[in-house]
């Protein structure tokens, strides 16, 4: 899809190179709604929280927003009162430029923890950025929020509400420090659908649990996790207040697709990743146990390095299950890769199956299905492998 096709009525976006930490690449993004929009958000559950998380959470209490301003390179986390002052100053600068209350400006940051965010580059570039945002500027915004990402992440869905066209468009960043609660990332979604702020907040929480809370790259939860969704009502539909209505379901499907697509893009672009893996646990005694099992396997360093080595070392999967803290009988477990059974009732099927699975592991994307044989509950988590490049990237991240 060309950048000209990434448009949400009533929104503008863009990005510029402010020189906050990086040189010669975009690192400051802005998203603006022409009118005050219904707004919702979810944030990191890490007890160590960045200044923009603290500030934006307080701004979201009214469920309204006009703008989102984001910097990359420096997380503005563990920066004390100075960090909060600079987050507020950034919001104030945007509010002045677009003519809205400061509490209608949401702030987000990503990058190195513990470094002070220099305010001068932000203040100097914001007036230019405000005048430079465009209806088709979403790709520039997506690039400006990247850190170790190798590609910009953007997805758009269109549909009908009461025979009126509507759009949901999202951008995200994330490649490392990725783990549920609510996943380690920044994601920003704009829609022209009309929906109440209260309904939007409840929906965003539910759909985050089905998307960003089902991914992991390395098991680390960040200080800056943020997802914002803005809905400005330009589609002209009757305001959605009941998510169980037909319009509510249509909007839920569209938002859910955007969030899940962005979540999968983050895993596929995991730092140094060479494999995208869908891990499904079925036959669980309940959904909580199935999810815990899937998360434990997907976060296992030994399992993930076996994926990288293209080694059908199924014993690592069972070992991870055994420490998941769930009630199951190992002698009832079956394992499948892309539908090929490798383990039956806790024992290897045979050399032919292992040879077949070894070929599957050479692919860039595959599935692992674990049948616990304990019940009917099923959950899925998306993960990637651990490669040598992951260590190199994170060993040199501050340099």
C-alpha cells in the first residue's frame, strides 16, 4: 500500500529528524486530530514507569485528546522530576501550537532508560513538525518512532458503519524488550468512527489482551509501554456506546485486526529474529493454565535458541511446560510442528517425524501446537527465536 493510501479522515501525522539522540534520521513524531477525539489507552505494568507514561495516564482521565507527540532514542524513564517537567513542556508546546488544552496532548517516548531527554531539540522542531503534518504522513510518523526496528510497522482496515465508510489505522514500534503486560511497545491508532470514550477504553483493554498481550520477544517488560487509540467521529455514524450492537461488533473486528497485525509485525521484527513462531496450547484444564503454558514455552531461552538452531529438540518444550506451574500429566502431552506430530503421549514418535520437523524448522515461519490432553481450553502466543544478533544488538544498544 502506498503512503497516499494511508489516510484517516480528520487526522494528520508526520515525523522529523530533531537530533534528540540519533543523527540524520526521524526521531520526533506527531499525530493530530482536527477536533477533540474520544481517547483510550493502556500502559506498562512495570513498577518503574517513564515520565510520559505518568503524565499521559493523568491526561487520559477525561477520555479526550487532540494530539499525540512521540520521541525515539531516549525513553525519558528514571529521570525524576526533570523528566516530568520535560514531558509537560513538550505537551504544552504542542497544545500551544494546535490550540488545545494541555491535557488533550498525549506524550510517549522510547529509547535508552536513564538518560535525560534534551528539551531544546524538541522545542526547536515542534513548530516545524506541527506545520508539516499531513493527511498522508503516517509512514513518516511510523519511521520516526523506530529504535532497533528494521521496518516501519503500519496497518489499516476499512469498513462500513450504518452504510458509512470508516477507517482504523495503526502504527507501532517494537523489536526488543517485548513481553506481555501490556507488551513492550509503542502503538498509536486513529479512527474516524464515532464511539464514546468509555466504550473505547473498555474495548481497547479487551483487544490489547487478545493482541499485544499475546506476544513475546525476550521476556522483558519495558518502562514505556503505551497504546493510544483516538476516535474523532468524522465517519458520521451514530456514536457507538454498546459494543454488543452490530456496529460495536464491526468496529471491534476492525480494531482487533489492526492491533493483532501490529503485534505480529513486532514479533516478526524481533531483534535479530530469523523465525516467527505461533505457539498454541490446547487441551488445557482452563484458559489461564493454557495461556501460562504457552507463555512459558514462548519465553524459554532454550526453546528459542533451538528454533534458531533449527533443532527439533522437543525435550526443551516439555521441560519448559514442567516449570510453568500448571497441573498436567507429561505422559499425555502431544507436540506438533505445522501439524506434523513429533511427540505422542510424552514420547518421541520416531526418526522420520523428527527429520520432517527439522525441515519445517528451516522455514522462516511455523507453528508449534502443544496438546496437554487435560481439557478443552486453548490459547495462542506469538514469539520468535533467539539469535546471535539479539545479543550483539543489546550488548551495544547505548553505544
